[in-house]
């Protein structure tokens, strides 16, 4: 989710100042391994939510949503959560 929100479409790169996101991305392995994973998912060069994630377990869908909200989400003064695509 974080890569979909703040990542570079054509590479396994992400731009963020959030140390927690950086630690989690680095924990997934080196850039070559991440790029191979993104290519396998079919998102490298064309960002989208892969169909298998839409049918994944609740935990996986929550993790995807958390990454998207961490990078492109906001909470309004009224407490509503918003996501901008």
C-alpha cells in the first residue's frame, strides 16, 4: 500500500520521510527483490490494486489500506478519514 501511495511507478522506489514506512520497506529486502515482487504482482509500470488483493484475507486488505492511508490519507477536523487518489 505504501508503494502504491508514494512509490515510483516504474521502479522499486518510494519517497517518504516517515521512518516507520522506510523500516518496513527495507525489511522486505533489497530493491531488486522488491522490484521482482512488484513485477510479479503486475503493478510495476502501471500502479493499481491487483485483483488478488481485493480477494485477499481481511488482514492483507487492512494492511494494503493502511499503507495507502499512511501515504495519501488524512483525517479531517471532524474526524472523518479521507483518501485521495
